């Protein structure tokens, strides 16, 4: 669950200030009349008492009217959310969800090293070292937090369930040292890594441990979360960290969070000195720096156990015990020195030094100045860089990479045989026969890559590109399965932003390879494209685009030198250097927009005609169920709506979308949680699944589909229609704070997982908000007017790939836009992205919601609806209302409203016609208060007049 959002608290208070002022003014007037009308000013006792009575009756009415205006106005959304019935999961859903969550972790756990067949553990008594064993990482923080309503299987619980007995003396050492994990949350981050210093392990404890078992498992855990990236310098400004010892520092200046602390290294020294069979379990979503393995030959095995959700640690126990054969594959490249990645110098905090006139202020962030990040590496992200750089001679691969992308071991062995590759009618296909040649049952992953022809200085291309993959069923020893690999030839096209300004499949030889990971080729064959194909006409679009994909992001390229493969990456040092200047150019500064210089009138079109509003056509929203998006009935329905009805729907999109009584539109509920569904108002949550990174490590699209279906089932139980997920930004850097919520460094793997989950939820009538659209690949400055500079090719080939697949393959019906800017325009107000690419090219039909709408200095409803963002993730009055009543604005409101209504009516809540809903309890209470107040006021008025008349007669 999310913690209290103090920005919302302040916004709530601010939204009711007019009503509170009105109450205060009337109170002061009533008090003034009571004091002022006295014996000196009014001699008549009856008149004086009447004035006193009437003033306080007026005050009572003013209070009731003001409170009514509050609850039916700015507080209505919050009250609806807070007083909704608490729908919970059924027992059968809980059981099914827990079972599926454990299955995901079973296939997501990845065996990285297993010398001398050290695993499975031969001895079921094990010394488990590392404080993280008693406080493992289950998920992420912020929207990634899990509900505490359901039992959670801890890491040690998971071992116990598998029959593994952990040394209780070691466990007690860690729990006595510290019981709770330091908070790394949205509002504060304590990056302390609690770990017992080596000198606190007594000789008797180690001696007893050696007698207990000859097996040692060391747990190293790293957490990440929404709101902050993982520290790249543990001694950096603003980093909170408490050392585990007063005799040394855990980290030196320049050392980062994803490497061993000194205390952890000391622990490894101690363990490896006393045990020859050591297994390291890394529990975290961010790719760890395994630069230390060669220092410890005693470390025989390494297991990557990504965040496991509420039941996933059962799978870890099974893997260590050998009852589950690991079949996970890495979703990222693990490099030996993260400070030497091509994005190292261009990830994090870069604030402009010449943008003071655009400083904005909100109660959430305080004063913020526009900032920027340069995606200097272009398309060379993750393995696409390392494989290409090795082929070009820029790096020594073995010295650079610890574990490749797509890598993973098993307790058995497999043989993969590649059949003949056929290329006909735009399709590339071949069969792969997978045989289990070992002694244990297990699953294998078939990975297909392509290496396109490259011209020096031409279109940028990587030498290794994942193009298709499949996971086998569980194969018994000696059993075989034939897997079919098939893909379209335009999947191998590259985007040429300079010349063709379109996707291009260049003529030449394409190496099609079957690989065990991004670096290791099992077999390969060559196909030849005889003629260059340029996808630049309506009759020949790329990947089924509804309109031709052509340059839309030229203004996002900025003044950046991008990494190029030309002449063996000759510009590597120049391109990957830190920004030479913190100043934005005058030309780009002139195009920067935030609320300080945005006026809707400047963007009005004089030719726009005012749409019809408030018509009496008699249509109900349910009449449009399953109607085509272009059905003319939509215009008749939209004609019925008033400006205020549309504005209310657009302004209040926080955790649902509002009711419109006149057309039978009920309020629908949307919930947060990338691995679950969490209702932050009722406190009800669902089962928490393993992190998105875990799903990517399964390389199993069927599990992702089942997850989406389970989200749908849980949503039905909880009376929910929308899911703020899945998130599919790219692991551009290992230090991304939200990497747990995102799948991978690879767009295709991310896209397959995300689109499968979306498709599964859609089958249940639940719309998924694919997010964060787009280029929201770091947390630092994400809501501080972060100008993201990237070239068109990388935007299309890397960062938009999973979103595109989610629309085309997953049938996405909803989008959450991102906080960052693209170039100098807020992403949510960037029409080339929201309209041209999303809707025109990809054919998306549905609604776009902002990320959290706090009234930041760049968020305003007028700009957003005119550029393709339909409604605001707001629950209180800030800048989320449409202020312009021009024809241009009302047309935009009408379009935004249509998109919201189209998505809403095609949700499961309208499957059986117009839903029946109960009146919210707060409204019933308000009506009762009105009635009681009316009776009371009438009674008091009668009594007042009677007393006045009586005194007058007397």
C-alpha cells in the first residue's frame, strides 16, 4: 500500500479553503451581530433576541451549505473512494493466486553459476549467512508495495518448507542485530545495509556452524523503489547510510549500492575461509556487480532470486533442495564494473543552470528547476552494446561481462538442434528440437537472434538482436520437444531517422542464430534480403502500422552526440562523457513550456465550431457497449453532455473515473500496484506477485498471460475495472530505482511479457494502464520537468517497443503517461507521442491518464486534453480542471470524454447492460443531515418568531 500522500492532504485543504472562508466570514458576522446588537444599540429586547437568533440560524445554514459544497465538490471523489464497500478476495482466488505466484518464482529464479554440481544441496542442514536472509526483498516500494492482509512466506520459511534446516544460531544473530529493514520509500530513503560485522561472529559460533553443516548459503539483498534511483555514490550528497562498524566505512567515496559493502566482503572472507562449498543468493531486481567471484573459488554456486512477492520464496527453497529445477534466464546483462557502462556519466541528476524563469513550486516537491538527461548511448542499450562492442573490438567481452543477457543454468543438460531456416512471403521460420540429455526433468529456453548487414557510418545496428523466443514444457530425461520459431522480416528492420525517415529493411545477408544467451551461439544460418525495403507508404507500413511511421521526435534529439558504431565506435569517449554544460541552448529554451508560459488562448483555432452540449437524445452509455469507436451514435451521446459533466470526468481520474448520472455512467474503480491490486482508500489489497523483473526472467509468456488473467479475477472479486500496470520502461541503467517494476533491458522481452499480461486481463474485461508512456527510465528528477533527450531511432527501436507491442499484440485499452518531458514538452502533452504515434500509427483506441496529478508547475488540464492526454490522476482540486471554454477546448474535452467512455463501457462492469449501483453512504448521510437541518432550522425559526411575538406583546 502507498503511504499517506501529504501533497494530496495539502491539496484537499487548499481545495476547500473557499468554503472554510465562507464559514469563517459568516461566523464572524454572526458573532459581530451578537456582540454589536446589545442594549446600547437596540433597546427592544424582542428585536435584539430575534437578531441574535436569526444570525446563528443563518450561520447554521451557511455551515451546512458550505459543507455540502465541499462534499459534493472537491471532496466527492475522495469520499466516494473512502466509503466504497470493501470487496475482498474469495478464498478460491487467494489459493489460485498464491499457487500461480509460486510458479512464477519457480521459473524466474536463475542459476548463474554451479561449479562441481554444488547445487542442489546434498546436506539439508545449511548455514545461512547474511542479514538479508532474515529481511529479504519481496517487491518494491511506493506503488510496488504489497498488502499486509495475507500471510507472507519469508526466505527462511521457503527453505523450511523445502525441508532445509537453517542454522538457528545464525538466524538469531541477525534478528538480534536488527529486526526491520531500513526504509527506502517515496518520501525518504535510508540506504543502510545492515550486516553483522565479521568480528561479531564468535569463534564458537563459527565452530558450531562448521559442525552443523559443511554447506554455506550467503544471502545478499538489494532493495529499490518508486521515488529514488539506487545510489551511484554511497558518499554522495543527500545519501543516508549508517555504517555497521566504527572502525571502517562500508563504502568509500565513489562506490555504489550495487557492489559489496566492506562488511559484506568481510563476511564473505569469513565464510569462504571456513567453508569450501558456498552458495551466494542474490535477492534483488537490479543487476548486481559480480566482480568479486574470481576472488573466492569457494563460491561454487550463484543464484539470482529476484523479488519473490508473498509466496515466491517457497520456490527458492525448492530450487536449493532440488525439487524444482531452475529454468530462469537473465533479463539483463550483469557487468563486472557498472561504472564503465556507456550510460554511467549520463544517468542521474543534471539540473539546468539557465532556466530560473521556469522554476515551479508545488507542495509536493517544493521549488524545482528544469533538469535533463541525455540518452547518449542511442540504440546500444544493454547486451546490444556489449555484443556489438566486442565484435567491433572496443571491449574484451570476458573482462567486461560476468553473465550475459538470456543466460541461465539448469540441473540437467539440453541439446538444441536448429532446423532449416526458410524465408518466404515476408516470414522467417525454423524448427528447434530440444532434447533433455541429462538426468533431471527441466525446462529450456529457445532464443533466436539476428545480426543484420551493417554499412560503416550507415544506419546504427547491433550485432545481436533478440527476435523471438519460446520456453519448452518440462522435459523428462531423454524427452524431446520441437519448438517453432517464426517472425516477420520487418522485425529485422531498422529505423533510419536521417535519410529515409522511416523503417528500412536493408538488402544483404542476415545471420539468424540459435543461441543459449546473447553471447553464445549454438547454430546459425544466413538468409538474404535481395532488395532494400522502405516502409514509407500506406500500402507498405512497418509491422502493420495504420499510418506510415515517419520522424516525430526530431525535436527530442537535442544537442547531444550519440554513440555510433562507425569506425569501431570511434566516438565512444566523446559520446559517453558527462555533459559538458548544464545550460540549455537558446533555441531549445524558446520552445520550453510549463504553466508559467502556457495560455490556452494561444492555441485556439479560430475555425473550430462549438460542439453541441446538453442535448436531449435519450441515449445511455450502455447503449454503446461493443459499438465501433467510429459509430455515429457516439456523437449523439456526447452531444448530451454538459461542459461541467465532461470537466468533472476529466479532472478527477484518480483511482477511477467519475460517474455521469445523466447517461448512466457509473463510477469505476482503478487500482495501483504493478504486482497486485491495492486500494489505498479502503485498505483492501490482493495477493502480491513476484516483481516484473522476475516475470522477465521466466521467459515464459504463458505465465505472464496467466498473471493478467489472475489480475482480472482478483479485480472481479474487488469490483475493480482498471489496473495501473504493467509498467514497461527499460532497464537503461542497473541503478533505476523502479527496475523491479520494469521487465528488462530488452524491448522485445519486455513487450512480450507486458502484452501477454495485458491480453490476459483484457479477457476478463479489465483494462490495463500500460505505463509510464514514455522514456521514464529513471526516478531522479522524474517529476521535476526532466527534459529527456534521445534520438528517434532509439526511441522507436528500444523505448517504445514494449508499448507498441502492448497495443498491437496485447490490445491495450488504457495508458498512463509519464512525468518526464520529451525534449522541452511534458510527455503527457506531447502530441507526436500521444496522438501521432499512439493513435494514428499504432491504432490505439482507449484512454490516456496522467501519472499522479499534484498540480506540479507543468500540469494543467487545458494543455493535456488538447494533446491527447484524456484525464488526470487527481482526487482533489488543483490545476486539473479545464479553464478555457473556447470551441477548441470543448472539442478537446469531447474527444477526451469519448476516449474515457469508450474504455469504460467496454469493461466487465457493463457486460450485462447498465450496472445498478447503491447510493454512496456519504451521500445518504448528507441527505439525512439536510433533512435534519431543514427541520431544525424551521423549528428554530418558528420558535424564534414565537418568542419575538411574545416579547412584543409583553
